[in-house]
């Protein structure tokens, strides 16, 4: 995927999308809840769960950030989601931007010299 498209994609991601990607990259589980319009994201580190609506996940799938694994129709096997290579690339761009010193960011302006008053 072209670098420019990934960069544009990263800037349009919501905070929710970023949390989902970050969690999936840290081995969090995103599992189906049978009969419900949402999946649950289990945070391995904290042991907490959060609901994620299916439409949010489908949007992310359309962007190529995550992919759904459909299990067999067996009652004991549930669908789950995983991060894609493109999702990892988008996440690395997000974290690289966060690690850039404020003074090196293009949008940051140099502090005004107050002695000129």
C-alpha cells in the first residue's frame, strides 16, 4: 500500500479505532458475543473487557486494518478479529508521530521571544 494512503488513513482514525488497533497489536482478544450486535475486546494486561460494535469493526475491515476470522458454524467456535499488516503499519505511524519531539513537528511553532516588547 502506498505510504501516502496509509498516512492519510492514520490521520482520519478515531480514538476508538486507535484503541482497538493498539489492543490487537498487544495480543488483546476481540471475540464474538453470540446473539449480540457487538464483540468484546478483552484487555490481557488489565483483565477488563469493553464492547465494540460490529459496524465499527466492519468499517475497520473495509479500511484493511483488521480482518475477521469466521469459525465453523459449530456452536462452540466463535468468530474473532485480528490486526492486519496494514493495521500494524498504521499503528507504527501513529506511535512514531507520538514519539517525535514537539519542536520537530511541522505544526509546532517556535516559542515567541518575550524580550522584544
